[in-house]
């Protein structure tokens, strides 16, 4: 089971510092790198909630229960899914970090629950927002949350596109345009500034 810790800078989180809802996953590949770190490729299977941690101290061990989606085949979910696909196309056009090929993948998804999760994984949002989507079992509510996050980001991005020297606001900052005097902040080579010229 994969679960996110609430504070990424905490090197040794206790169970209270880990979100209760996570993802049951299957490990597909392990790759040991020369520097000693290990890359793991996993496939998420379903949502799950930690019920109780064991007393084991060497590593975390817990009892978890799988969580089922609700209202996945409703008429409302179908209508929302069309809006999600449409808004995602706009989102990808405004966010250059996402490959245009992803839109084709999203358009081909017929399972509304999978659609919401696939789109959510590509959104540049805070961990708390991602966790909120993960914890939402109602597919219609999940699709609504994804739509809301995209609309918020698309509106901010559209405002930034209006000024050639503006840059994307970091998460948590007002998504309104950041004016030219701050456009190269955190960008010593001035690549963002050159892109607009």
C-alpha cells in the first residue's frame, strides 16, 4: 500500500503524519541506481484506508481495507466526464509540460473513475488537493473536484498567457499574472523571459 506523508520534509514520520487513505499497488519493476537509491515502478490497483498500524518498528505494517467507488455509472458522471475531457484538452494547451499525446489517452478512457484519476495525476496541484481527490469515493464528486482544479489553473494560466513576460505562479500563490519585474525570479538564465520575446 502506498500512502503519502503529510509533511514531505519529515524524514521519519509517525503514523499520525501519514494520510489514512492511500493506494493498493502492485510492484512492476525495481531498479537499483549506482548511488544506492532504488526506483520502483508501481501500478495502482484501488483505493484503501489504513485501519490500524502494527507494533513493528523495523518498517510500517498496517491493516487496510479496500474502498469502492460509488455512482461510477451515473448519467451525471457521464456528463461530467465529457466536461473533464474538454477542459483537460484546454489545460494541456496551456501547460506545456504535459505531452499532447496524453490527451489521446484520456479521450479513449471509458471508465469514469479511471478518467478522473488519470486526469488528476497530470494536474499541477498541491499534495492536499491530490489527497482530496484520492479520498473522494463518489465518482461524480471526484470529477467535479478535478474540473474545479482545472478551471482554477486554466483561468490563472490564461491570465499569464496575456502577458509575454509573465510566468506561472507557484502552488499556493495567487494565480494572477506575475509581472515582468518578477518574471525571471528563480530563472537565472532568463529562459522564461526569452520565450516571450
